C-alpha cells in the first residue's frame, strides 16, 4: 500500500511532526498522506488548558495537568523553536517566564503559519492500534467523539505523541482514606485560590510539588509543607514553608512524618508524578518506561524496537521541550521518507545500550542537561533542522537552577537572552509574586495584545 502516516496527539510533539512534514513539502519533497488524531477540540496538548478534572464532556480522561495560573517554570529561551522565534511571533521582546496562555499562543502561531491544522481530526480519540503482519501495516481505530462513530483505517507508519504527564501515579498512605480535607493529585489541581489561610501538604519533591507549593504560598496559604521520599529540594523557602521526610501515616487531619514530627493539614496534594500510558496499544507495542532521559527500546529516543514503523515522540523526562520535540520529529520524518536510513536492529540495540549506560552514570543537573543536549545534537546532525547553540541552552538551564537556589519566589523575574536571536528578554511589568492577573492581554499590555498575531 502507499505510505500513509498516523500521528496520535496534537500537542507540541504531534504539532512538531506535522510541521516537519510540511517543511519537507515546502522544499519540494513528495510527502505522503498524514492524519493527526486529537481527542480534544483544540491542539496544544498540556497547554490547551481546561477547567475540567476527571472525565471530559465525552467521558474521556481529561488530558491537561496545567492549572489556571501556571507560568513557564524554565526560561522560554530554553524551549524556543530554532525555526520560529519569539521575536518572529510577538514582534518585540517579552519576559523570560510567560504564563501558559502566552506560550500556547506561541506554539499555535508557529503551527498556523505552516498551515497544518488541515491534517488534524479533532475530537477524535484513538482507541486501538493493531499491527497486521500480512499487510505490513497498522489498523488504527478511532472514535469521533461528538457522533460516537468509529473508523478503522490502515497506516504504514504510526507516530505516538500522546504525552506522558496525564495519568497520575497515585501512591496510598495508611489513614489517608479518612483524611477529612481536600486530597488531589497534581493532575487535578486547577488553582490555589481556595488555599488562603490553609495548612497545605505536598507529597513529592519535583517540579509539581515545588510549583504548586509556591503557588499556594502566593495565594496566601498559612503553611506549606513539602514531604520528600528521596531527598529534599533544598530551596530557601519563605517563612511558613518547610520540607520534611516522607509521610508515614495519617490520623484524621494529622500527618506523621518519618522524622517523628506530626502536623495537621487542611489539604493534601499528591505531586507524585505520572505513568506512561498507552491504552490504545497492545502490550507488545506499548512503551514500558519510567520518566527518564533515555527510555529503553527506543532507537534515537524515537524508533520503537518492537516495530521500526512505530515511533514515539516526547517520551523522555524533559529538560528540553519544544525544540527537542522538533529535533525528534524532523528525524522521524526523515526515517519515514527514507532520507535517513536505520542501521541493523543489532546496531540500534548497541546504540541504545551506549546511551543508557551513560544515563546510569549521570550525577546531578549539569550531567543531565548536557546528556539531553548531546542527544538533541545527535538528532539535529542527522536532519536539516537548524542547529542552534546547545551549549548556550545548557548554560541557561544551569543559570536558571542557580536563580532558583538564590530565590525560589523571584527566579521568574530574571531575564535571559535568546539563543536563537540574541534578543534580551524584557522584565515583566509586574513581579511574578505580585502578578495576580496573568491573562494574555494583561501580560502583553493593551497595545501589544491588540497587535498580537492571533
Ligand atoms: P502533550 O502536551 O501531553 O500532548 C499530547 C496530546 O495527545 C494531547 O493533546 C492529548 O489530547 C492527545 N491524546 C492523548 N491520547 C490520545 C488519543 N488516544 N487519541 C487522540 N489524541 C490523544 N514544558 C515546558 O517547556 N515548560 C513548562 O513550563 C511546562 N510546564 C508543564 C506543566 C505541567 C503541569 C506539565 C504536566 C507539563 C509541563 N511541561 C512544560 C512539559 C510538557 O509535557 C510539554 O511542554 C509538552 O506539552 C509535551 O508535549 P507532547 O505533545 O509530547 O504531549
Ligand atoms: P516528576 O518530575 O516525575 O516527579 C515525581 C515526584 O514524585 C518525585 O519527587 C518522586 O520522588 C515523587 N514520588 C513518586 N512516587 C512517590 C511515592 N510513592 N511516595 C513519595 N513520593 C513519590 O513529576 P512532576 O513533578 O509532576 O513533573 C512532571 C512534569 O511537569 C515536569 O516536566 C515538569 O517540568 C512539569 N511541571 C511544570 C510546571 C510549571 O511550572 N510550568 C509545574 C508542574 C509540573 P523521588 O524523587 O523519590 O522519586
Ligand atoms: Mg543538520
């Protein structure tokens, strides 16, 4: 059969895949039919915010884990697309840590410019992907959610881009079942406005715990307690915030910690991470991995070892995001179009092993971010995606880590220089800690919002 490509998900990764094919088409390459399935009404993945939690209007699991007042948690200069800059999108410098709506606008601006929306089947959820050996193709079954109509079509290649921060990892703690206050996973957290005057407990010691914790502080929580399993985050927390070792049990609203302390709480947030989840894939094709920098069984981090016509985007733990998804999508495109050739399965396995051995040896942020930069460099070298100064991005990530150590409440006020254009970000008109209205228009200011490319 003729080549026909299915992309599952139109988040930043799926959009990168669409854009990669379009970029080849613009250069005169004969690009096969591409269909992108997106279960939501709009694209943007995590950045397509919803107030809903649990199930959506069609009974599908709600995808986005973002909350109303989420701002970028790393400098935007680290995620900038090499071939669509912030300068090009906004026409003037903006701050280094935009709120989610502003970043969503940027992702969308790039995808609209390349006219790829026509390839997306919105409100269409992929239910099953089955490999048919006789046809050497995949049967992809999807349901159009508004009508309930199911369709099965054959595709020669499948690109899985469904994200991996949507299915909560939910550990249990003795006594939590009778905790009388609010309990929710970070996935279902939508805002901290109701936490004013409350004593808040966050279990976990990574980005969600840190960010929801300082959000609760910003919204006037009386106390914020972080509870870690492995090690504390160690930031200079404001008065009223502290880190304690892991909760051992609850009794009523009182939590007992491993160091013998106990305290009463009004709300508990499980910031305990997510599970990679592929309900539409049979077990022999589904990726089985923890959240790590180099998941096993993916050559170049994207080509499935189980089937070389099956690809996964964005499955890594993420220091880099948008520009890494681009590098992956450009490489996957070239493999599909035959512009990049795959070595033998044995050589692929050996290369996966080499990266994974290096992963084992990493210690600390500097090693980790350099590892991911080297991984991206390897991908870009194999494609025509514009190479950018990855060492500068590494330096920016490390500077960001220092900013957080210096002041966890003010790191978002720092300005960085674009690696792509050298433009220096402008300070936001309001410090993050004081900025209660972070809508698109207020962020840009009336005149600039009016002129924004929406
Ligand atoms: P996603 O964005 O998760 O998109 C996956 C898409 O697949 C969704 O649109 C979903 O609806 C669709 N889908 C899923 N299943 C199906 C199906 N069966 N059929 C059809 N469609 C399906 N990154 C940053 O760079 N900066 C940040 O500040 C930042 N903040 C974050 C905050 C939170 C709370 C989280 C969870 C993540 C954050 N990230 C951030 C990382 C985020 O993962 C990436 O920015 C990016 O959204 C990942 O893109 P993706 O396309 O791989 O996955
Ligand atoms: P994560 O980075 O995978 O961290 C999971 C945390 O849960 C770890 O601290 C882990 O502890 C802990 N944990 C897991 N199981 C546990 C258990 N049984 N008991 C106690 N602790 C347990 O997940 P995340 O923090 O949700 O971050 C996910 C993504 O969201 C990241 O890419 C992040 O950048 C993004 N994010 C961004 C923002 C933003 O501001 N823009 C906000 C939130 C999240 P161990 O260390 O012991 O394993
Ligand atoms: Mg190149």
